[in-house]
């Protein structure tokens, strides 16, 4: 799409608010078949309905996106959009290794009601993913997508860390709304390089473990996996931070740090799902080849939750 078409986009884009706590939903699977269990999805969504999430991220990393077929990802987006309150944003995970595939997923998710899409850079051929290639990928995607793009910069997964200079260039596109970044050291730099020049481009923290300092340096919120098990506490931390109640926020931050590290850094999605089971939600199994948490790991989760007065 040419520059003139981008001008047309600017009047309709950037309408996706990224202020608040977003929950990256896990994908519930049947214990026997490992098919998606939509009854359990609705069970979790009902449990979450009174938690003040700003929105729901569907088919992201915690949703086991690599193990979902494209049509499954779109169907989950559709089901979530049909179920949750219209005031809550639904953001679909439209990561694909090809630009064409990401464009197709973005259009399909828009067609079933997604308010935006979250997209990691292609990383299979990472040696060929130069800054120019990454710019081209996101610019073409933003031109083609009928809904706003949120960049997902997760070097731990992709092996690629999008530089601040590239993010600043992408921030000028009217259909690129913000970035979720997994590097706490970069957050202030991204904020300065974008908001500092008046762009409506928000930065989201990728972990509850650094949500408090992220808010302090100007980030708008977070997409944090721990919210799947401890949604109220994660939202409380966001609210306390935005209200500058630093003492209370620090106390809650310290209370959540140990379980966040255990689940999100050490045990991953199987640990998060085990914690959800403990907290009365449906975690259930992962899709293979991901194996469930061991009995010993589940005991570690229970012990940490008790030790920090979270259950």
C-alpha cells in the first residue's frame, strides 16, 4: 500500500487502547484427545469476567500458538470475542513465518471480531532477518491488516531482538499500535524514542516481574502470563502502579515476583497451567510434545503460593 493509502489508515487506526493489564489466555485441551476444549475455555472466561482485565490475548505464547493450526487460532479468537464483554479488547496471535501468512491471519482474525493482532518477527531463517527484512515484514503487514498491529519482541523465543531504532521507525506507521517487549533494560529507551516525539505508540511490559518499573518509566501496561492464574493480583499491581501508590505496589510486586519467576521463567506453560488448576481454573494438559509438570514441580508451585500468601 502506498503512502496515500497509509494516510487513509491513520483516520481509522490506533483505536486499540493498550492501557491496562492484558491476560494472554492459555488454550484448554481435552485430557484424552488434546482437542481444544471450548467448554473449559468458557469456564475460564466466566471465572475471569469480574477481573478488571483491559483485554484478552488469544493464541499467543501462553496459548501454545506453535501447536495450533491457523484455523484453530482464528476459531478461538471468534469464540472469545463472542463470549467476553464488548468493552474488553481481543487481540489475536497472528505470528507467521511468512509475511503473506501473517497478513492472511490478521485479516481472518479481523473478520471474526479481533480488535488487534500481536505478531512476533519471523525467526526460522534468523540470519536473513536483517533490520531491513523486519521493517519490510511489519510495514507490509500493517498496510494489509484491517486492524492494528502490536509487535511482540521476545528474543528469548525468537533469538532476534528488534532494535529500538527499528521500533521507532515502525512506530510511525498509523496501523502499528505498540510493542510488547521482553527486555526490561530497553523499555525506557523505547518509550523515549516513540512517545518522546509525540507518537501514539505504547509499550507493554512482558512480565509482572518488571511491571512496576515499566509503569514508572512510561509503559502503558502489560501482557503478563501470570495473570492466567493470579489475574486479580496482577491487575491490582497495575492499578497501584498507575496510581503512584509506590509502597503498596512494591509490597505486591515482591509478593508476586517469586511465583512469576517460577512459573514463567522456570516451568513455562505447563507450570502456569498447573497453577491455574491449583487456583480453581482449568489449566489441563498441554499439547505434545510439551509434557506436563512433574509431581515435584507441582509441589514447588503449591509451596511458593502458600509461602507468599497467594492461596
